[in-house]
C-alpha cells in the first residue's frame, strides 16, 4: 500500500518483509492488499515470494498477520502471554530446521512452497530478531485504531507512533481535550 507518511520506520533485513506483511491491511481505512486472492498473489510476487495460494492458505496467512500484530502490540501487557501462545500454536504446525552453515541464526524453513514456506520464513526471521534483540524495536502504533507496524530506530527505543504528525498529533490533541474537560468539571 502506498502510504508515504508512514514509510519512515522501515526495518532491516527480513524484518522489513514482516513489517510490510503486517501493514498489508490499513486498519483505519479497511483497505486490505491481500483481498481478493489474486491481489494477494501479486502482492507476494512483487516481493519475490513465489507462492501459489488458495483461499485456505490466504486465510491462514491473514491469521498469522494478525497474531504477529498482537504479539508486538501486547508486549509488556497482561495479554502478551496469550498472544505469544497463539503464535506458538501456529509455529507448532510449521517446523523450521537448524542448518548450521546458513547464517548468523541457523534456522531455515522446512518447506519450499506454499503457505508453509512463507510462515516458516517469517518464524525464522522472528526467532533471529528475538535472539539478536532487534525484535524489541518492532512496535505497533499506540493509536488503537491504527496499530501500524514500524521499526523503532530511535536510540532509546522511545517511539510510540507510526507518525508524529498524524497519530502522535491526534493523541496529543485527545490528551489536551481530556485535560480541558477535566478542568471544566472541577
Ligand atoms: Zn499510527
């Protein structure tokens, strides 16, 4: 999706695929790049992920997309364990292999095609990012209606919004109005 105001926050390496995959739906507008099926197929093709998808495979990927968003957005909250358990349940159906020579984190998908290849590569990337500490920089926008996934490049990892001018400004305005209302009611 072409939403240039949100493009800062692109992630390094394979995390960028995860970031763009989770952001393939714009929750605020409801526009979903993975609907219908042929749009999803071309979305993956454009990113050099040759996948022959049927509707069941796509449905599975959409579940994975939202579980990933939940795992990131619940970090540090009471809902984190439940979200991670849902990702674990998916991971138990998509085994990955240890391949010592293949890179810094030697995990590799066990299948080469279809939905398995995509989900397994995502799982390998998440595992690699958790191990090297990069995963902590993957965040969702603190605006509940937005929940856009971004990579926090800030030195102290303090970024909360996909974009300061849009979601950040809205949040500031809400806080301001709430303070004004609280003041009036006193
Ligand atoms: Zn946002």
